[in-house]
C-alpha cells in the first residue's frame, strides 16, 4: 500500500513562508500554517489498497468531493519538486474520478461499500454513498483540481481519467439544464430540518430553463431555495474552461469543443439571469435564481460563494459586477454578514445565527489586493481560534470560544492558502484560462 507524506517541515517553500511570516512579528502565523498543513497530511489521508487516497473532511468519516479538493489546494504551491506530494494529489484525484463516475449525484462517499450513511433512511441505498445531495460544485471542484495540478506540476498521468470523468460531468450538467423535464434525481429526507430535504416530492422548487444547470443543494449541503445557484454555475464554467484546455493538450477536439460550448452557455446564462439591480450597490450577482422571476440576495461562507468568484470562477478582481457584489456581501445588506466584538465576516444559514466562518474570512483576504487587509484577516483568524491553533467551521462574532466543529480540515486549508499568499508564495489566480 502506497505511503504518503505526513508532514511539511522540510519543504523549502514552507520554510520560506514561515521565515516571512515570523518576520511580521507574530509567531502564531507560521506556527499555525505548519500545523494546518501537517494535520491534513497526518490525520485526514487514508492510503487505500488500490493506490488511491481516501480523504476525510475532519470529524465526519466520509469523503466529500468538494472538501477533499480544497484540502489539497494549498499543497499545489509546495509540490513542483516534491514528487511525494504530487503522488498524493494524483491518488486523491483518481479516487474522486472513480467516485464521480460511480454516482455523479452523490456529494460524499464511504471508503468501502459499508452502507454507512448520514441518514440510512434516505432514498439512496448505494453502500458506497454516504450522502446523495446533488451539488454542482461537487463535480466542478475535482475538475478544477485536475487542471490546476497539471498547471502546477506538468504531470499528465491523471489526464486521461480526468477527460473520461469530464464526459460524465458534462452529461449530467446538460441533463440538469432541463431539470423539470429530463432529470430523474430526487432527494427526500424525512428526519431533520427543512434545509435537509427537497420539496415537491424531492424535485426541488420549480424552475424554468435559463441555460444554467440546476443544483439541489448548496455547497453548504443546505437545500437551494431556488434551483440555479449562481456561484456554482460560474465555478462550473471555470472547471469546463480548464477541461477544454486539458482536452486540447490531449488532442481530444470533441471534448474540448463540448466543454468550451457548455462553459460559454453557463457563464452567459449566469450573467444574464443571475444579475439583479440592488438599490444601493447597482448590478450584483444573486446567490440563487429560478428563472421564474425569483432571486435570493445573500452569500454563503462555503465555496463556491459570490465572494470567492475570483478564486474559483475566472472572474477578474476588477470586474465591476464582482466589485459591487463584494461590497454587498461584506455589508449589513447581506443577511449572512455579521459584525461583533471579536470579528466581522460572512456566515451561513448552515450554522447558528451570529457565527462567522474562517473559510469566508480567508476568502475575503485572498480576494483583496490590499496587503494590509490580507494581513489583518490572517491576524483575525489566529485571534479567533479559541487558543486551539486550529480553524473551526464557525465561531460566534462576540466569543470565539463558542465554535462549531473542532476539526474541520477545509478551514485549515483555507488558512494555509491565505498564509502562503501573505508570504508571497501562494498560487491564487495562476490557473485562469482564456474564456
């Protein structure tokens, strides 16, 4: 069984980053960076007999397609000359691709066909599936990672399987462009809050065709209020941009054309149908729409979010619509933005009211061109870890010792991305493709 790295202390990029961060006068910055990177490698990675890697998200024994992607992202800055880290990402990608092809509507999987599930009474009885909440980003994020890994390392041994998986993804996204007529997907959960199930017999709220692709659930795993999640569609378009570039490298003209065509459709539809005029901010992106005239103005801390569009959707930091949206998101006009005595930032309906997410704080820093703002966010993250040295899912705006999920590896990864960026060694925006 293949063994993977369990620490990064000897990595020269990490050593340079720690020296830079220590020079900023707060030893917590570099110490937390190393702890976050080491914890993911040592505690969340499980080598599998087939040579792949199973990645838990933290304190839940399942592998989320989205989370396992974001958990790997900061290591892309460290691996140009580190073949062991490269082998790890290849093993994660291989497992993700197989999971997608096995069930493209599932968001989280078991390591073995154990039948374990978030709720055993769900409609899905596939023993490999932990949960079958269909989320557009679950398919987009592994494709983003495949493209970014190739760009970071030049490795090509994952590309054939990436292309094969992309065909499955494109087929699903095409079907879900006409969800009402073509989709057989249903999700009904009898136990739990309303956000854990879809209305209308498991089909979700009604939608009209717009050119966007439908999603049952948000990146938070909460049900969509309206079926077209705008940031997820823009993220899907970016994933297809990268897929088209990979396909051209493979001389697969058909896949390149299919990916580029669908990317253009999703992007054009998201801009056309997902833009609303806010009385204070002007034209901004809505979070969700249904094509029937309804729009939800908010953002969610989970990526892809509206705030994260430059990181995951090839949207320029200088795009006027994005800048207006960013001002909205980081203001009291956004119902999920909170300001307290400990911090201010974006939260989520997925967690209690008044709770701010470290993921969203890191995204705020990574989408800022202001070095002082990025450093300020890094300081806020270390100030609000409740003395644990770890990032949590969320913390109360007035009391960071009131937090959810003591072990949440995705949040650790986002701290690492921001810390590397503050040190001038990050990888943000290096993956943009021509559209």
